[in-house]
C-alpha cells in the first residue's frame, strides 16, 4: 500500500495549512472582507439610488459589470477546459495543479453571474426569466447554458475531490474541529477505494470531463452570441463564438499560472510545483495566445480593410480614444507571452508569471474594448443627448463592486484551500488503466 | 388642384371617422366608458357607439371617457389597423415641439425623451438636415426578438410596445435596437409618482429600472387623435396614418400614403439592416427653412447637444478662420 503511505505523507505536509491560519493569512482574509464590505456598501448605494449612480447611460447601457461577467465566466471555462482536457489525456504532471484549475472554475462560475445581475434594472423580477422565459432570446440560452455549466462543473469538481475527501476522513492525525471531520465523512460518500469504486469513479469522471469541455465551449459561445446576434457594428461578427472561447481559455491559463505562483509561495509548494509546471502551462498559454492574436487580427483586419462607414468609425474611436488600451490588450497581451515562453532562456517562473499577469489584465481590457467603444459608436451618431450621457466612465460604485468581486474570488480560493489541500493528495495511479485511454504529455 | 384638396379632406374625415369607430368597437371590451356625467356638460357633439347588445347608440362626446387599455388587452392590436408614420424632412426646423409634447403626454422625467432630433449630414459634401427620430415600430423588430421575458412585443396593428410591469431591465433590447431608440429609467423620479392605472399603450406611469420608448400613442389612436408629436409639430412635419387604408395626415393635410411616398421618393432609414421600419422619411428637398434656423432659440443645454455634429464643428471652424 505505497499509495496510502504516499498520500498520508502528503496530507501530513498539508495538514498545517488546514489546521491553522498564519497571522499573515488572517490579515489577508480581513483585508478581503473589508473590500467585500465596501462592495456591499456600493451595492446598497446602487439599489437605493438607482442605476444613475453607475456610469451607464442610454447609449452605453452595459459597462464594467458586463466586462466582469465575461471575464469571470471566461476564466471559469478555462479551468474546466484545462482540467477536463488534462484529465482525459492522463497528463501525469497535472496532479499538483489540477485542484487549482478546478477551484478557479467553480469560484469564478459563482461570481460571474452576480455581475450580470448588477446590470439588471429590476432584480426583484428575475423570476420572470423562468416564468415568462422566451427560448428565442439569447439571454434565455445563457440562463440555460450557465445553470447547466454550474451544475456540470460542480459535479466534475466533486468527483475529482471524492478520493481526497476519503483520504481526509481516514487521516486521523488531522487536528480540525469535529464538524469539519464530519463534513469530510459525509462528503466522502463512503468511498474507500475498492477496485469497483475506483472503476466507477473513473468512468464517471471521464464522462464528466468530456461533458464539461463541451458545455464550456457551448456556454462561452452563447455568451458571445449575446453580442454578435445584435446588429451593432463592433459585435455583429461570425468569429465571435470561437474568438470568445479562445480568449476565455487564454485568460484562464493566465489566472492559473498566477494562482500557481501565489500558492507556491504562500504554502511553500516549491517541491510540488516546479518550473516544469510553469513551462507546461505556459506552453498551453502560448498556443492559446497565438490563436487569440490571430483571431483578433483577422477580426480587426477585415473591419479596417473593408472600412464600412460604421466599422471605420469604431476603429477610429479605438485607435484614438482607446489607443493605449488597444495596444496593451491586443499587442502586448499577445506578444509578451509569445516571447517569454517562446524563448528558452526567458522561461523562468517569475517571467512566466509576469507574462500571465499581463495576459489577465490584457484580456480584461480586451472585453472592455469589445463592450464599451461599440456602444459609443452606434449606427445613428450620438446626438441630442446630454454631454454627460454620451461617453462612458465607470463610477466608484462600479469599481467598488469590481474590487469586491475580485476579493470574493480570492477569499473563496483561500477558504477552499483551508478545507481541502490545494494539491491533490491521492495518487493518480488510483485511476485504473483502461484500454483506449489516451496518454499525452 | 381644388378637387384634389377636397378629396384629401374627405379621406381625412374618413380616417378620423374610422378611428372613432375602431374605438367604438372596443366599447364592448370596456375601453370606452359612458360615464353619464361630465364636468363640462354636453358638448352637443354626438358620437355613435356600439353597446354590448350590438346596437348603435348616440352619446354626447363629453360623456365618454377613455379607460386605459390594460396590460393584457394591450397585447392585441387595434383591429384592422396597420399604423405608419411619414416624416417630411424638408419641413423640419428643430422646433422641438414634438419632443416637448411627447414628454408631457407621456409624463416623462426631464432628462428622458422618446423623440430625438438629429442634425444629420450623410457625408462631407452633402447638405445637413434635421432628422426627427421616433421608434420605427419595425416589422422585424430586433428588440422583440432578443427580449428574454416577452416584455416587449409586436402587435397586429404594427405597434411595438413595452410592458414595464414585466420588463426586468436587462437592456438587451437597447443594444439590439440599431436605431438607439430605447431609453432606460435610471433612477426613481417624481414623474413616475402619478395616480393612474398603468397601461402599456400610454407608457404611463414609468417605472424605475425598466426600458421605455416611443409607443406611437395607440391610446390616442383609439380616440381618433394623432400622436402627441404629430399634433404638436407647428410645421406639419409628422404624418400619421394607416398603411392598409393608404392614408396619412398631419392634422391639416391628408395624403394617400402610397402616392406621397411615390411622388416624394419616400424611404426608410437604414433599410438595409432588414428591420423593416414603419416610419418613412421624405427627403429634405425644396426645404422651407435653412438648416441653421434649427439652432436658433435653443436653450444653452440643448444647443450644446449638437456641438459634436459635423455641421456645428465646421461652422465653428469657418467662423474662427474669419
């Protein structure tokens, strides 16, 4: 039973993280709570005074909230795609990072939809989406797709956790409150690792991994279609579905690398997460970055070359009013990871992490540049509108809620890592080999 | 010519009469109420209405009050109608009476307007012109397609309405509309606090957090009246009528819709988008006013709204050059 010994050793290593929280950790959690409270205050402000406190007006009706929504949904699908794909391909190296990818998926999937609700004028009428739902509307597609996705991802994450939950239950040395032990016991569903259980779990996980990949692609395409089914010059594009999917996974790999870096430092995982992991995920990021750059280029090239009146107007606005952001998101955000990961000499953990941070920021800006400038350049020029209503400037309320969303993401991640080891403890060998299994990397 | 005019007057009377009868047809469903008392006494003007038993009876005009059409009934169009609007760009001088009266009629907050007047210039060398823009009540409305809850709908009489008691305020229709027609109620407003039963046909009272827009005033059409904008326009820019009956009127002149469109080369704005609008424009030829007259007499805030138009920009540049 070397496997058990192995995972016990790992559990012993991770037990301190689960058993107590360091001073710095407590400070960190307190800081996050303060930011979240600030967000709650902003929410109260918005609800009590109306959407007038945001920067959104009749022309730019969607702003930072929708950008955050796309962003969080994006990184969530990325987690699903990465963990699903690595699972199906039986990549051995995935073990130390797969839990993080799964956490990213679930947490951002819970936060993302909150942002679209902030954008809705009548939250009290949300049940209408179900009561009077019309299948013709892409928003209904989105409601169906996202709820399916949340369910599917939760199931996939749970299946992936099952083995570790069993280990946590059986690991008697763990000094945690009684309720936590009880929780492990209930959640482990009596999994003890018999050959039959192993086989069933593997089959279920395989199916769910495939499903999660498919659902993730569908959901993100549906999200893209919310924009591209409209006639707006910057949105009405056939490439938007695949473009959004690629952009999503790209930003997700960025967030994964940042998470790897942070947890490696915070929990001293140097032994488990090595340069090789950063390079491997970095290479995935590089490939996605190349695709993303290609899609972006072909999207703007055709608009610019054809120079239809409204497209031309949009591109002028992008290059004039948003020049720096445009360059940062569509050039720097593509070229930096290509160079850093592309050249062997530059591949250090720090460099790759910096590239990943740039990718995450660039992709957020990319979504901003998709949403806002388009709404600022409608078919009919914005006229006979109050000066303050013509252009979009996000207000403190929107930034506070954005910060609160990011803080919530970090807080849930921190809490998650306090309940379950951030690195999978059960051995991958527990997955019984079956004929027809793929092995890549 | 004299003959023509007579015909025009006749057809106008017909249109109005039919309007009344259409209203009368709905007495049975409770749209018109015979109240039996009137503050102003008898007007002496008798109106034929249908009773619930199907008999035609004459009632004095002042004894009739209009009960607003409820949410459910407002889903049905006015039977046998297909409304259309024609806007004569040759006559518009941005008097803004349409904007103001519409605002008053729909009890809108100060910063909300259903009607907007653009100062358009199609390209650098072409002439600028004033361009009133209501909702186009498209036959292929994007806004209706994308609404997730069916809060905005297309009726048999061609009108696109919004039910602000169902609207969730997602604003998808606002991005779906390529004509930037829709407006959002961004904050609670005293204008919404009026004691009146809600009717989608009146768009009154408004509700915070929902979308609204020009509704073609079907409540007025039921009474045989023109929309607020058409009534208010001092230049007679806005014609309203019925496309099946082939008649439009601005209150003083009445035309056959098809002839007006044929003779004056009427067109629909951005027709290439496939939305099939029900608002037609007559091109700004043989204009009655020079375009700059539209900037006269505007208050400072309104004047500022045209600062970024090519026409105003160019005018400023040439002024500075002098």
